[in-house]
C-alpha cells in the first residue's frame, strides 16, 4: 500500500531515528493553502516516506492529494527538482520553484497591459507558425528520412513566477543527451547530425518554441529562459529574476545588437 505523502498536516511528526531499511529523508513536506510545499529537511523530521524515493509511488500519491499545485525549494538540487517535476507532470499537478517575490499583487493597469501583451504574443506566434509551416514540415520530413528517434527534444525550464514547464526544440543530435546546449562546441561526446548542425547555425531548432509561446509559457521577447539546471544554482538575489515571463528572444541580446549597430554607425 502506498505511503501517503500528506499526513494530516496541522502537526509535524518528530522522529528521532529512522529504520535502517529506509533511506534518509531529503525533504520536509508541508501543506499550506491547497499547496504542497517541498522544502529541505529541518530540525523537525517526518516519518519515513517511501514515495519520496520512488517515482511511481510519488505519482500515485500526488494524484490522490487535493493539492492544486506543488512548490519546491530550489535548494534541493537539480536531480531532486527534476524528479519532482517529472512526477508532478505525470500526476497532472503544476509545479513551481519557491522564489522570492519582486512585487505585490499587480494593479488593474498592469493586468490590462499583461493581457494585451499576452494577446499580441499569441497572435504573432500564430502568424509565425503559419508562415514557417512549410519549413517546419520540411524539417520534420528530413529528420524522418535521415535520422532515427523522436522529432522533438524537451527539457525543464523555469517560467513566470517559477513555474516549471518543458521547452521544445527540434532534436539536433543522435541522442537526447545535451540536446539543449547553446553551442555545438559544448557537445562533448554527443554526435550532432548534419541536419542538426545546419538547424543550429540558423536557429531553426528553436522553431517549436512558438508552441510554448502559444501556451503562455513564454513571450516572444523577454528575459532569459533559465533551464532547471541553471535555476538550481542561482543565488537568492538572482532567483528574483525568475518572476518574469521568459522570452523566446532575449531582450538583453537585442539591446547589445542595437548598441553594436549604433557604434558602427557613429564610426
């Protein structure tokens, strides 16, 4: 029988010693306002919970919990974050990183601006998808002909207010390993396909991310979209940057390009 990860959480259970056949607990579970909070272990410990170490057990427990979402502390590290993200995804529960907030509840003007921006992102992403549809279909056909394996690669990234979501890309390697490196020179031990090298050169591997924009996970223009690996290493100050909606194209890179153009024009 599956061990529930949700005791009646108005109290904590203090356990001085755990059975030797149970691995040490790496986190503390707390229930708060219909949210399941996953934190590093503190002074107060909870009973051994096998479901925290086995993905399928955790999925079943998450399915039965009335919690509407999961919040997890980034201090648990990339491996644990990915474990919980995969389990939450399988259980149909959204999962967020616990990050410091940068502002209070948005007012009416900000809400209206956000709605208009979301609508413009959706319309532009749809137009781009329709425009590049022949190219996308051509790339899919070429991948089917010249390489085996899935068409897309996916990786956990961090969205607005710390929400974890899967970013899509065309697969450019013969394996799933390191499919999201920004530079092919960093792909040590990974074989990049001929078509993949060409897509990387022109940034065509990122075309599927227009679907992420349509879903609302990303904006067309915005700050960097941090991967889960990168986000787990950010300090408390940099974690505040994860409150913003990330962009398909980085505003900072565009600003640098405009500065470069201005300098060349002045010369």
